[in-house]
C-alpha cells in the first residue's frame, strides 16, 4: 500500500494520543519533548505505533535529531519513499 503526505501526517497525529496524554495541538511543528512532555521512550513509541500502522520500519540512525511531529513524519516519508510507497 502507498501513502500520501497527508495520510502520513494524519497517521502520526493519530498515534500520539495512544502514548501521550496532552491537550496540546498536534501540528507538524509541535515539539515532542518541550510541548508534549514526550521522553525518548515515548518518542520511540510514537514512531513504532506509526510504523505499525504504515507497515514500515525506521532505523535508530534515521531517528537521531527527531524533535517534532514533522520530524517523525519526514523520517517515515523517507522510508516510504525508499520503498516506493509514498505518493506524490
């Protein structure tokens, strides 16, 4: 299955409540640690939840420097693009 940018963003945003209790708006600029109180483990859980829903995996190397929901989206999209599964 292939995904659009909007579908990847929606998936990332939908995974966050599974791992974080927050009333913070979820945009691509939302900082995981500063705005949502997500620690390294929580951030990895958000990524793993997204990986599960999109049937892909992201290596730890690609996750270095991930600070925002947009960074998570970019990492996921890079993998999907490599696999020929990102539309547009």
